[in-house]
C-alpha cells in the first residue's frame, strides 16, 4: 500500500503546481525567456462506469476488495483481487472455514498471504502448550501440546474458476494414545482396545490434505468438487478449532462427537452448488473414525453419506443444517451404524478497528441402536485489542460414560460451562505470544455423582504461539 500512497501524493503535487492551479491562486504563469510553454494535453476521457448492479464478463459488479494482510497491490493487482474471492464461489474468502463449511463474511481470516506468479499462498500456525488439571475421582492432570499448522495454495483463472490445495498438520499425536484429561468427554478408542472416557483423544498428524476446484457458471452461480485424504465431509458447523466463537480455547467440546468429529475423515469427495448466499452440497466418505495409529494415512471405502445446506443471509450471519449416515464409525463396535443431524447459527461482527464478537449456537443428534442422543451448545468470544474473553456452555445426552458388561450403560444428561481469558503480546509483525487460562464447571446427575465425586471442576493454563 506504500506504493499507492506515494502515487497519490505525486498526483496531488502535480495538481497543486499545474498552470491552472497557479491561475486560481492569482498568479500569471508566464514562460521564462527563451522557453516555450508546452500546451497542456487534452483531458483524458475515462469510460463511463457500468450502472450499479450490472455485471461484466460474467462477474457481479462489486466494490474492489481491500488487499489482504501482507500482500502488496502492485503489478499483481488483478490477480490479487481474484484471489480475494472464495475457493468455492464468488463471495469473500472470509466466508470459508474448515473443509467446505461456511462462517459469516465478517469473520477474520488469519494468515500470512503472498502472491507467487498466479498463485496466492497463505500460511497459519497456532501452537498451545497446556497444563491441564481435572478434579474429582475421575480426574487427572497432565501437560500437552496441541494446535495446527496450515498452508493454502489457491490459483484463480481468468474465466473465474479456482483451484485450491490445502494441508493442515497437528502436533496432537505426540500426546500419546491417552490424549488429555477432559471430564464428561467420550469418543473413539485411542489405543485400539478400550473406549476413551473422560479424556479427549489426540487428532491425527494429518488433519487435512485436500484439493478443490470450482467452476464459475456465470453471475453468482458456481459448482465445485472437493476431495480429501483426509478431509471433512459436508456435515455440521466449522470444526471447533476453526470457529471464531471458541478457537481461542485449547479445550475440546464434550459435544465434539455430535457436531464436528467428522472433520478428520480418511477419504471424502464432496460435490456442491453455490448461488449467491446459498450452498447445497453432498459427500461420500469413509465412515470409520481414525484408528489408534495417529501418524499414518488410512484408506477405506466411501461408504457413508452427508448432505448440508448453508445460508449466509447477511455479512454477520451464517446458518447450516446437515444430515449424515455413517457406516461402522466405531472400531470397537463395527456392526453399529450411526445417523447424525445438525443445525447451527453463527453471528460475527467487528468491534472498532480491530476487535470482534462471535457467537455460535448449535444442536446435534446422534442416533444408533434405536436411541437418539442430543447435544446443545452455546459459545461466544469477544476480542478487544489484545484481550480475548471466551466461554462455552454445553448440555448433552451421553450413554458412554459408564460401561456395563462391556456395553454402553444408561443415558445420562450432563452439562459443562467453561470460561477463559487470553492476553496476546505482539512479538513481531506476524507473531503473537499469548498467556491464558480457563475454568470449567461440570454438572452430573445424582446417579453419576458417586463416580465423579460430585460436580467436579477442571482448569487449564496455557501459553500460545500464533503466526498469522
């Protein structure tokens, strides 16, 4: 942008000292002896701009986007503007979250961007060093590292089509097979033998290796194809580590396996259609949860199905409704299938020059063996300068907290409320160091209190390195 400011200053200077300008100031612009004053060139006739709301070359008329952070708008001006649109359609890039999920356009897209030839490259890193202490009879304490490293390469073409490649890695496997303590959480086995209860499983090293290609159909319409090994099928809201309403928390939600546990799926193909602010998409994917080998890439049949409808009515709002049928998702229960439903709404708005506020409300249902289990989630975060306050409330119906005779026990209604705060310190232009903590209140019904020692509490202290 420095080059733009210098150009503007030069233009202003030439106008201030032009002959016409001098005459307006009451001075006669006379030629020096022996010098012939050149005649001013006739004013340049600019073509009239198209009327508002019209379209040119198959693209909707819109105001030129501002340059992304870390990108100079020079000779690559046209390419940079094209790279600002989303990978799947003619909308702002800030709308895109994990996989093919949408978030509000007002969201902040963290990352370091640069242009190389016709490619836009973006990188982002977030690493948490956490000390976790969970109280009560089922609690434990440990230190661990979590986070993600992400890279995107996007190539827009002159006809409006876009190719995007994405890679995302996680340090979670270094936790070991037991993951970290998290009361009231349950999920797939982490060692291949035992169900994981009151602990959060580690994510795989490869969280996403995907490619997408969108075909602009003219105006506001596009069609796209997305494939990942691993990738994320068209189900649920954006994964929790990508939702602005809670991404500053290092704690996984206990509703993870109701809403977004499919965000790491080893084999997924999604086809979709976008028109303006509506997206309809369907996926075929491998339904089995990742196994205990967290450093490898797995393969399997595309035996499961997901369908999602997304709608962004305004720049601050994003809604989705989705359904999925999973074949044999659990390694320890290979003969059991699952059906899932999800609905969510996200509201995000900017506060002042740099601050923001984001809130997500979501519902999920997980059905198997003739039993329906529901989860409700409300989470919100407010950022003011270098401070971020975040919180989450959850209520879920869970039948995996007690096992009787090697089978699921009765269903219990449990809840959790977490509140946290983080303070970021700027170390360099794109590097922040954050210090934070959170406190969690767990709520269990009377039959579970003897196992947990009452309504146990939990806490985390963490240091965060963020590169964006």
